[in-house]
C-alpha cells in the first residue's frame, strides 16, 4: 500500500512535467496536450521502432521527388513568401507578400513539422504554395534550421490564439472562422491533438501519418472536424493506420483519404510542394472556398487534372 502511494507520487517528478497520457477506454482528457511531442495521439520517440519496423521512414516510392525543388513564390494568384513575425516569435509565417487586392478573405492554418521539429522553414516549398492561393500559415518553430528540439501541442494552439486575436490581420483579411490544423508525420499527430476538443479548428489535414497505437484509437470518437489524410501508400508508416482511423471516425463525420506512392516522405520538398502541394490546395479550395472545380479535382476520376489522374488512390465518405 505504502509502496503504491510512493510510486504514484514519484512518477510525475521523474518525468519532469507530469505524466504521459495513458489511454484507457472511455477516458477523454480535457485537451490534447501531453508531455510527449505530438500530443495524446502520438507515441514517444523511444517507442517508434516498435511501430515502424516494417515501414522504415526512409522508404521511397515511384512518385517520390528525385531531389529538392526550387524555391518560388508559389503558383497561386498571390505571390507568397516565408516571414518571421515578432508577435509570434516561436513560429514561421507563410503569407501572400502583399494583402490580396479586393480584400479577399484568407483562411488560417497551423502547421506541425515532421518529427515535430522546431524549424519552421523545413516545409517552405509546400507551405509557400498553399499561401500563394490566399492562405496565412503559422508553422511551428522559427526558420532557423533544426536544433533537434521538438514542438508541443501548445505551440500550435499559440498560433490559433494569435490569429483569433487578430495577430495575422497585417497579412490581409484573415477569416478565423476558417482554421485548419495540418502537419506531416509527428506534426500531423500534433494537428490532431490540437484539434481535439477545440471547436475553432474546422478541418484537419494529416500528411503521411495516423494514430500508431490501437489502444489510442477510441480517442477518434471525440473528433468533430472533417479529417483528410494524404498518405504515401503501403511503404508509408501512415498508410495502414490511416485506413484503421478512417474506419473508426464518429458516424457521419466527413472524411477524405488520398494515397500516392511516395513512402513516408511525401513530395513536400519538390518545387511548389509537388503533387502534395497541388492536392492540399485543391482540398482547401474545395472546403474553405466552396470551389466546385477544386472539389472535382479531389473527387472525380474523370475530371481533367484530377488527383486520381495524378495517381492518387482516393476514398471519401459523408460528403454531399
Ligand atoms: C475586409 O473585409 C473584412 C471582413 O469582411 C472587413 O471587416 C474589413 O473592413 C474589410 N476591409 C476593407 C479595407 O475593405
Ligand atoms: C492503390 O490501391 C491499390 C488497390 O487497392 C493498391 O494495390 C495500391 O497499393 C494503392 N496505392 C497506393 C499508393 O496507395
Ligand atoms: C477554383 O479552383 C481551380 C482549381 O484549383 C482554379 O483554377 C480556379 O481559379 C478556382 N476558382 C476560383 C474562383 O477561385
């Protein structure tokens, strides 16, 4: 009896900042935060080999880019760039270089990097492409290169708080009723964890990742915003898990899944983010701007330039 009490009181001290989230059927913590990077939907770095033995992170596919692409201002109508902003110092901003004329309203995205690294410049090609279509994005971490440090769910929440308080308005007319959380790999789980129990997040976009632990999948029942997965086929650690998560979403929740043979790495570093850049823009334009052409590109195999014609496998449910 005494030993139990001792153990319970010593454990949080040993871990430094409280205990790691322990899944228990029917137990739903108030927020998605955790002592580990990526939040309650993630696993600790130490556990990664156990879950990825058959899907090594470095595996590539027929659609993997051959090298790093050029830095551009994006292919959209509003040439965009990468910036820092002293009012959100632990982040990197991607936005049109000048506010779009005609006061075009822009949705807002929070972005989590692969491995939850705090280098906000890592996904520059991909995020600049999205921004050039009239989006403002705050990626976790300043654009200072990788230090090995990892972001936390709170970093993504800080971006949302900042935008909701008007912090992003200097980039143009930002519509904070249209907020998406998105990210790659660990950053994708971070995006799920920040969306969990936060009604401000209206869309989740999860790249090459899904919940690793079967024991944590019951948490999916608390998701309220539509979920989109962009995964890399059977060689991607996100692929099998995304199929499992897709099946376990709350009944009626809209979901989308596109899979391209790239393995875990996607196409982010290609010029304009490659096919992942095009897919992300089409999905966002459909969802946030009601663009019918973009919707057809996402869903319709017969549409010229569709994602299916780009060799994505596409599955979806609960959309009209
Ligand atoms: C831009 O649109 C927003 C929201 O519709 C509005 O509040 C703002 O006054 C507009 N600004 C200009 C310069 O028209
Ligand atoms: C696409 O679907 C086919 C048929 O299920 C499957 O064999 C293939 O691995 C899938 N490719 C990707 C990239 O998901
Ligand atoms: C709708 O999306 C398509 C494809 O991305 C794009 O070419 C077109 O300009 C968009 N239309 C509007 C009104 O934004």
